[in-house]
C-alpha cells in the first residue's frame, strides 16, 4: 500500500499522559499536513510542513502540541498533558506541491483516533 | 443539551436515484474546491475538484457545480449505489502557494436499498 500511513490507528489514554502519533506520507510527497477532526465536524487544519520546515501552525495548535518532520519524510505529532478535549481523530495528509501544475489535492491517511479518559 | 455539531445535515436517497449535496463555502477569495467522501472510521477520500474559472466539472457518476456569485457548491451523484453511503465534505483552498484546505460542514448521505 503506497498511501498515507498513520500509526497508531487508535489510542486510549488517561488525562495528563503524553501521546505521539506518526505519519508516513506518500513517498516523494514533500508537503505534509496535520488536521484534527471531532465528531460531526469537518477536519480542521493544525499545521503543515514542506520537507522538514514547519511553514504554518494554526491557533488550534496549543503549546501542548508539537509536530516534527526531522528528515522531511515521516512526521510525528505529540500531545503533552492530554486533556479530554483533545479526544478527536488526527488526520495526516500529503501532497506533491505541484500547484503551478494545477494540482492541489491532499491525500489523507486513515487517521489516528485519540480517546482521553 | 446536545452539541449542534453532532447533528450533520442528512440526505436519504433511494438506490438508483440521483442525489444532490449542497455546500456554502466561506471565502470569496477561494479559487479551488474539492469534494471528499468519508466513510465511518476512515480518512477523507477525494471525489472531484473544480477551479474557480469553471462552473461545472464531470467525473464518473459525479458532477460538481460552482456558483461563485452566491458562494455555493453542489455535488451531484448519479444512479446512487449502497457504497455511496458516507459523509460528504466540501473543502476550499486559496492559492497562497499551499494546499491548505478549509472544510465545510459535512452531509451524511444514506442510500436506501
């Protein structure tokens, strides 16, 4: 399978614990995005990387959240001191950054569902 | 009370009929739009896209219509099948040099056998 891969698919944790999610984008895709989706809502943008550079962060990304893409390939999203309000699906997407060629499609992974008890 | 966000707009359609899902987008500067399909427990899946210099685009069994005057998108699905049951989201992008998408409120489509 050469699509966007996310791990773990499901995570249950207690409030106050730290969690980390991993995303492996489609190979050769140089842009990687993180989104959060709560029940009944559309995905909301959190942050994105071009290669290893984090180019934009949403106000939704509080200082308990940190994302990295150290080698410009896979990315991690860490949430420290989790709160019940962090319960959501965390979606990763990637793109080839071919806007000049008219391509702006994001390819999404299956998501990592977080439940904070 | 219950969160409004838990109640997605819903549409029920008889199998074989056509369906139309509507979306109002938010930013008049948006110049690229995508419809995604999301099945339960899965990530969004691309269906069809359209640029703002077009008002209609057709794919296989799907057609997207864009009305920039009223900031409205619609997705038409012809001859619906049980596998079309899902939540459908429209998303918009402003060409600031990235693919950052802003998603609308989804619509839950249920196909009745």
